[in-house]
């Protein structure tokens, strides 16, 4: 059951489409002693699930999280917000089991037992907001109700479940042709190559550098003949340059965010000085969205939207101030205090709160301060693209994912998990984030495999892929200046990489089927064990294993030099260790605590009793997968049945009932 509570005059985030009637009664569970602050007492059995893209555990207890979309590449325990704002959580314990969605577009703070271990306190900065409380006996039903409330999750084309290769540093056609050649030569499957900012002319959106891509359309079509889609990046900031059509049109039509005096607000991003499209204004959204056509007309079928928190290197006004301050400081004898002050002055230039407070959107003729609706910016950039795609490509799905997001944008696109680092702890963080994101409606998601920042190593990349092959969005991406990390760079391990990557394509019918069922039914693609074994205390407290769909559990190795790992099985399961894509070992593992060995080139999967894992043959790309002739591995002495979902992989309104096919053993 869902109850809606309205406080003050709320800005409509459009996270919820069909709002239930507002309740007059007092909000349950929470004490509302101070304005815009809600607290509740937790007992020791309570687990707090949710909050989507964030640091720390599946169980969020013991830290203060903040919803304020931030360009934050340090995904460390001490950070409170990353690129997204996902204000939904579930409190699940002996005495309570409910979900809460705090629908507010501004900053919201969730102190989940940090200030006091037994108190959960939510503080909302805006004075108008809505809260939804969802009560249901099971976690599965709470999720279903919540997902039904916020609408169906975005579904990408099926080829987007293939393997993607990306790097900030591919600059021209030749670079990309070589990467594809190396993949194919080494028999590594591949479906996508991503273009980062260097494909553009001076980092200007919706341009292609003619020197590096003399015949872009032809290049895109050539790649497609080789079953590789080219997926370009689009950034939020538009270069201020006289004569640049996009800029001129935006300026002319008042499509940019304004300062308090009504002038275009000027910020610095990759191209230097930029203006920010006002994605909250429906006309500006439509205008920007239709610009994607420049690239779709050249055969492009997918995009990633970036820097849309929005990330600001500086604002023009603040930069001037800082230059003056630094000039003043030149006169000083820089000691301890001054040197810190100097450093802070420079560091505070980027993503500065005062900047976010000093520009405005225009919606329905009303001026709205950006800071108060900050979390809707990336959301509406994704929406701009997605709404345009419906017109540009009414029949076929287009790939779209974004860095910044907010609940609501899950209907328009997927997200990647932002700029992580080549660190072992980030494998585990991705696993946890995956299930937390699913709760909030984000299904098409994945991390930069191998790590975006810093230098990766062969073993880290192998172990990361062993998790990544279960993520709907599977992309190896790295930053300029870091070690090159395409799998074929690691000459001694190409076979190991091949085996793991091939397995993705063998598993793809299952992964796609489970993804589609989750999207169409509002269920979880990746679940914490506590969602299934809710009475099993060890399962509820397991933070490093998850279920992928109904049949399998995964437990990736995330420690360097480990030969295996501890696992907890809530029930007897069949361990399948994939060695190479043709052969595997099977073993029944009893319920309870166990240790399993998993070599660097192996992938371990646990099949639940009474379940089936369908497998396809190897394929070098998704379109070459034979979805008709599948083999199975099962753990089903008494027989079992699996409902496989398959479709043409591109239709926009797929139907669950028409696309299911039974597989029995
Ligand atoms: C941002 C993105 C990253 C990209 C870089 C350059 O940091 O998150 O993925 O490579 O910008 O465009």
C-alpha cells in the first residue's frame, strides 16, 4: 500500500506520474519534530536498503549520505554523494518493513545511524516536498509497488548488452579502427566503441572533427558492418563561440540558464567558457534533444550524456574574484594559514555551492533558483535526448545513459557509475551499487571496468570483468594519461580475457531475459540475498554476494592475490566454475559457510536448486548470438522450467507475455 504525504508547496519533479491522493493523517514511522526533518528509531534488526548510487554497503546503516548530484571521482567511504540523487530507501527488520521515497529536487540528507546508531534522520533543505510511504510484508512487493509508482525503467537495444570499449584518448578514426582490429584479431567479442570528447571539434556538442573523422558517416557504417556500434559522448555545457550555431540558437531563444540579472550564466567546462542549456524548460529540452539528429542521421544509435550534475570547473564571475584574491595574496608572506587559504581559494572554484545558488531556470514563466532543483539537471538532459529519440526513431530503441541522474530519469536512460579508480575496493562497491540502483529503478547500469582513474593491472581487470559480465552495461573505460587497459594489451593473458568475455555472450540470453523481466515487471535484476532469504540472518547480512535474476548467485573475488573466497549459501546450490567458454566444472555445495577456490581465469556461478541457466554458443557480437538453440546447465533433480524472454532486441514497446518461451529439463 502506498501513502502520499505533501508538505508545503512542492516543485513537481515528475518522478511520479500518477500520484495517489494525498493523505491527511500523520506520516507513519517518522517523528516530525522539526520542520523538514523526519526521524525514526531503528532496532538492531533493522537493515536500511536503497539510496541507489552511493558509497558503502548494501545495508546503508552507519553513515550520513547526501542527495546532491556531484562530480565526485573519489568513491571513498568518506564521501556523502556521488553523481546521483536516489532518495528511496527501505527499512526492514523484525518490527518494520516499509519503503520511503523523499521526492524533493534539492539537497536531502540521510543520517542513517551515524550521529546515533539507532536513529535514522532525514533532513530536507527545500520547504516543499512529498513523501511516499510503501508498506508491504515482503521486500519484493515493496520494490514492485515503488517501481510501479515511478514508471517502467529504460530498456536499451539488445546490442547494448554486448561488450563496449572506451577510453578518453581515442582521437581519430585510425585509433578506433586499430582497437576494433585488435579485438577481432584476438577473437575477443565486441559490440561498441565509445567516443569521448576528442571526436568533437574543440569539444563542441553535435560537431565531429573533420580532420580526425573525414567521412564520419562512412566510418560509422563501416564499423557497423563489423558489428560494432559507435557511441559518442554529449556534454552538458555548450561552448560560447560566435558563429557556433548551437550557441547562437540557445542565446537567441533564451534556452540557457540565467544569472540573477537575466544574462546567460557563464561557466567553464572542457571547451572553456560555456552556457548551460535550461533542461527544465520544455522548449529548451526539445531544442537540445532534436540536435542528436545530427549524429543519428550519420548512423549513430547510442549516446552517453556527461558532465550533467552539472559539473562546473568555474563560473566566470567567481573566476574573476579568485584572480583578484590571488593577486592580493601575492603581497603576503605565505605561511601556514595563507597557504591553506590559497589552496582552498583555487579548489573551491569547481562545483561551488555559491555558483549553484546564483543561476536560474525558467519553467512555466517562473524563475527557479538552480540550487533548489539541482538534482533534476542531469535527469532532464537525459529526458531531452529520450523524448527526441521517440520522434527520431519511433520504431527502434536508442542507447542512452548518463552520468548524473535522479529517480524519474530511470524511465529515460540508464546510468554508468561515474569516474571510479583502478582499486580493488571498487569491484565490491560496484556489486553493492548494482542492487541498490535496481531498487531505485536503474537497471541498465555498470561501472568503468578496470577503473577510470589510475593504472590498472592485469589481475584487477580480470577479476573486474568476472563481475562485469553480469552487469547490464559492460564497458571498459579509462582516463587520459592512465595505462592503456584494453584486454588485448595484456599479451600473456589474452586467452584468459577471451574466456571471460566469451562467457558474457554465452550468458546473454539469460542476462537479457532477466533484465527484461525486471524492467517489465518492476522487479530486481540483481538482488541482495536478504531479499530472497529474508528470515536468514546470515543471508540478510551478506554484503558481497548477489542474485542475478532468478537462477544464479554470484560471489566475485575482489581481493588481490586471493585464490578464492569465503561464501555463504542460504541453501544447497550447484557451483559451476567456467574455465573456458567450452568447459566447466560442477559441484554441489552444501548450505552454510564455505570457502571456494576461484582462479584468475575462472568465473564462479551458483545455480539455485530447481533452476536452469540457459546458455548460447560463443559469438563475436550480440547479433551473431543464436537465441534459438540454447544449451542448459541446471540444478534440478526433479526437473525444472525456465521462462526465457526473447524479442527482436529493438522494438520500443516489448510485451512480456508475447515473448516468453519455456525451457524445461
Ligand atoms: C568525465 C567522464 C569521463 C570522461 C571524461 C572526459 O570525467 O566522467 O567518463 O572520460 O569526462 O570526457
